C-alpha cells in the first residue's frame, strides 16, 4: 500500500487557477464578439433584403459586455435603435381609434424635425377639412394657396408648407388631400433577426474552442 501527499506551496493553487482563467476569459469574450459580428453582418443583410434603407440596416447594433475587458461571463446585447422595428419581425395588425390617418404622397413629410401627422398639421399649420367618400376611405385635406387664376401654386405632388400656411391664413385657396383614413393595417413579418441570432448562438461552442485553441 502506497500513500502520496502533495504539499502545495503558498499561492501555488491560485496561480494555477489564474493561468487557466485568463485564456478561458479571452476565448469566451472572443466567441461572444465573433457571434455578435455574425448577427450584425447577417442581420443587416436581412434588413437590406427586405427593402429597408441603409439607416434601418445600420440601426441594428451589437454591444459586447463588459466593454474593453475580457471575461468568462461575456455577453452580447443585440438591439435595434428604431423602437418599433420588432413589428416587422413578428408581424402585427394595427387598428385605428377609430381610424389610422396615413399621409398621402402630396403631404409634406415633416414640420421641422417632426414627422407629419394630422395633429401636428393642425397645431403648426391650420385646420384640416374632412372629405367623406361613399364606398371609399375618407380624406383629410388642407387649404393650399392659389394664384390669381385659382390654380394651386406649384406641383401638388410637392405641396409646400409655405403654400399651406398661406392657404390656412385666409389667402385664396383650394383643397388638397393630405391624409387617407383606414380602419386597420396588417404588417407582415419581413425580418428574420431572431433566427439569425439563434443560429449564431448555436455556434458559440465551436467559436469558443476555436479561440481557446487557435491552432486547431
């Protein structure tokens, strides 16, 4: 019968653990970072393929935590800066109260930095006139200034704020439709960010081993 005994030197165990901890933390952080890069690259490609603008593509962000530090508990936060982007991931039905008023191509897109809405129009420009159309969605129209011949100034597809303000102020004017009212709008799912994230997460083990043993 043989007996063995190991006498550890002071601090030797903790030094051994530290030597293991550092490469594990580096591999964990690298794996999370690489998976996040995959999600960002493929996610932005998915957004582009769905027909969204460069702004929408770049609004998909990935933050790795802790920042500028390696950790065995590294994590990635994947999010979209446009808060309602999730609607296009799941699909949704949006109903009006009682109607949704959608801007027509003739409506100015913004007042200052704010997107045009009927409430903003009334507040910043003037009253809107309701136009009921039997069998068709109703319209909201604004008053646009006209010239001496009673013709709207400029092309109605490019209605200007100044012409609308002059028309609302009592100048000679005619009505131009700006909003159409609908009961509801169905938004189909167009994005696959969740599936892309799940595929990247499934590769974490592979990415971890690659970064732990870079020669493999």
